[in-house]
C-alpha cells in the first residue's frame, strides 16, 4: 500500500496524486485536508486543517520546521490521524507532495518516503532535513531544465530524479487541430492558488489585441473548469502563470504560451519562468502582467513552434514516477527502473 500526502494549496499536488493512483498496480491512499475528489477510487483519509488559528505561535519552531504551531488542535489531530493510519495500514511507502513535517513523521514511523521537490529556493533547514531523510527525491521538470531548484545539499542535488512534466492528459486527449474558422483564440489559465490578472487588466489586454478572441479560465474574472482540454485544443496561444500543473497541461497540448509568473513561497514560479526563458521552449516570459502591446505579443508567440514543448513534457513522467514509487515500496534500487537520468540543480 502507498500513502500519498496531498497539500491543500492549489491543484497540482492533487492532480499528481490522481495520475499516480490511476497508474499504480498497488493501492494508493490519499491523505489530505482537501475533501475526497470525485474521481478518486481508493481510500481517502480526510485530515483536519491546522491553519485556522489567526494567531499561531512559533509555527516554524525557531526555523527548524515550516509549519508546526504550538498548542494547535488541528495540527495535533492531523498528525495523530496520520500516525494511526500508518500503525493500522503499515504502508510500504509514503509520497510527500509536499510537507517536510509529514515526511519526517512517516520516516520516524519507519516508512520510506518519496518526496516531491518543487522549484525555487529550497536550502532552508526544514527542506534540507525533510529531503535529506527521504529515500527518493523526484521533480516534475526535465533534466535539461537547469537551475530549477537551488540550495539542495550536494548529495541530494545529485540524486534528484527529474521526471519531466506530468500532465493529467495524454497527447491523444489534447491532439487535434484548431478550428478552421479564421478566429485566433487565446486562452488564459488562472490557477487556484490565487493571483492572476484583474478584470481591468484583461479588458485592457483585449483592447490592445484586435482580432483575438479571449477565453479566461479560473481566477476572479474567469470560469473555473476542471477539464480544460477543449479550450487548450482550440487555442492558438495560452497565457498562463508558471505553476507546474498549468505548464504541464500547456506543454502536453503543444501550445505556445505567454508565461507571467505569480508570487509564491520560495520564489517557485519566478524561478520556473526564468528557466523557461533561457531554455528554448515556445514561450514569451513577462515578469509582470503587461498593460499594453498584447496584439503584437500574441502574434509573435503564435509563430513559435509548440512542438518544442516535447522536451518539457514527453508523456512518460507518470511511468517514471510509478517506477520510483514501486521500487521504494519493494525495497529495491529505483535507478534501474527509471529511464530519466538523475539531474540536480
């Protein structure tokens, strides 16, 4: 049995868990403060939230942890729930996506941990401790994307397995030509983690891009859709933040993109955007949302070759992920089962 801890912020952690669970031959149990997703077919352990206290005390444990507030009933309950589940079910591996505290807890129970490493600056004491005790470290960008993570201990940087971007959708689901109706379409992907363009900013972008039809998905000015495949198939250009899940979907669809990173902890999205800008992928990167010039920007971006995304998302990341997790569960070396080479920062 595999335990998969799913962080509640955004949708990327959950989407990775769902994709892994669908592909694994072993049962996967989700552990999260998120409600059980409709598409989840296995067991789901709902954890109590630990961030309801408006005045948390010493949540970082003097810099040694990321989130463990003193005397918090939610924290006490969720950690006890995870411990009780481990004692009862005896999982063969825990995937941490992401929490260094859950990784530590599982390892203290003698359970090997596969930790997902996110982009950005990860050299603080909690990251170094949680990643250092993990049996395997995986990330969801290609080995060629140099500079995606900073601050890892040298030994951990050397063993980080860069699996490539993991999309929920296969190339067959996203393939197909754009409608042959003469309309040029741009799709804006807003994440669920907050941020994104305002209604006024979108109005100004439309005003400076005559001849382009805009569709906004998610965010305060758009419509949230769980499955954006139809919109992506019909897009000439996608405007997106630099979150891992959104980029994976755009890359799987092979659509050129305007990437505008949003502020996230540990400089996650700005690090990703910087790597994309230097790496030859079909993107136009802007540090902040531009107020003008959208017509020319979309025209330039539409001329980029979307097939260049193939090195970012080759459709095999889930198989590599399963290989790592199964190998750790079996107590064997995953190196012989994973085709993507290990690559650090």
